[in-house]
């Protein structure tokens, strides 16, 4: 059991129609860190984030948040503890961006009540933090995919969670906003405001912005003892050419440029 506050993933496995997606995942996530899940499509990154957030029950194993089994937590309590940003989605309703962000305050609002002045202030502040204040009054479905992604991140921030779960947060974002968002969530962890667990596709982003990296691989559904985790730990020690080859099946070289280590495909 994890000794302090944080997340403990204890022997989590999940299968779909007899096919193993995750097998015996064990890890501890300490408070105030940025943890990045990295690996090829289909390795279980999104599935693991959903299990941590209680959206998907594992076939076996347990998830503990601050030493409590997530199965014992009510949805409102989970929403106040964890902000979850899925991959970008469209809405079928004519909500403004501000309306969407305000849904992140629902766990603080009594049933049948409207958001109060404090809730609106929190929503505007969240939009400001991600650089999206200028789209607050625009219809959510009329903004770009990147702007919708910023709105969803702001929605999670409006929840004021202790843990922020981000599923490919840089999807649809231009280069400027990718770096802005990653710097912002890095700042949350460094300030002790929240713990960040995110999935990324770019190994160099993981090198630059993570405290720890969990490198995952697809598992052979016929092998009951194969584990998804190739390696986990500090980014430089995890993302070696050997481990990248095992996870992705490609050859890379790590070079140091102006004091930063970066991966380049060969």
C-alpha cells in the first residue's frame, strides 16, 4: 500500500472479449509529479486512464487514491479529486465554451441549482490559464478542434482536482499551444497544485516535461504472463534506444542539444 497520498495501481488487468489489453499493471504515483504514459497505439494508455478515473472497472486488481479504494468513492467525490480530459469531443447541444467549462463545477453545485458567481469566476480563471479566454462566449461546436481541446482542459481545471488526467492533451493543438499546455501542467505539479498523469505520443515531449515516464507496449493476447510495462522511472533512464525499439519497433538515437536530450529516428 502506498505510504502517503497519491495513486496506487495494484495488479490491474483488463480484457475485452477474451483479449488482454492490460495485464497486471502495478505502479505508484506520488503527489506533485508529472507522470507520462508513453507507447504505441493500442497499448492501453487510454484504458488505464479510464480505470484510474473509475470510468472503467478492471477485470482484476484495484486502484487506490490517497489510500482509498476508488470503488468506495461516489461520483461527486471522484469528480472533486480527479479532473479527466478525454480525447477531443463534440457536443450535440448548442453550448458556449463557457457553458462547457462550467460543467466542471457540477460536483460543487446542489442539484437543480445554477452555477453561482464563484463558479463563473472559476470557469473564467480556468479559461485564462489555458489561453482560451477569448473564446468563452463562442459556440463550442463552432470553434476549432484545438480550441475545443483547450476548453476541455479548462473544464477539468475548473473542477479544482488534486489529480489531473490528460489523454493526449496536445492533440489538435498547434505547436505554440502544445508547449503552452505542457508548460502549464508542468507548473501545476511544481507548485504542488496537482498531480498530472497524461498520455502522450511525442517521446520528446515526455523527455522535456515529465518527472517519470511509464513506457508501455502492446501485449500478446495469447501470453498470460506478458506485462504492458517496458520500463518506468526517470525519463532519460526509461527512454533508451533499446526500450524504444521494444515498445515501438523502431531504431532511435538520443542526442544532447543545448543541455537537453532528444530522440531522433534513424
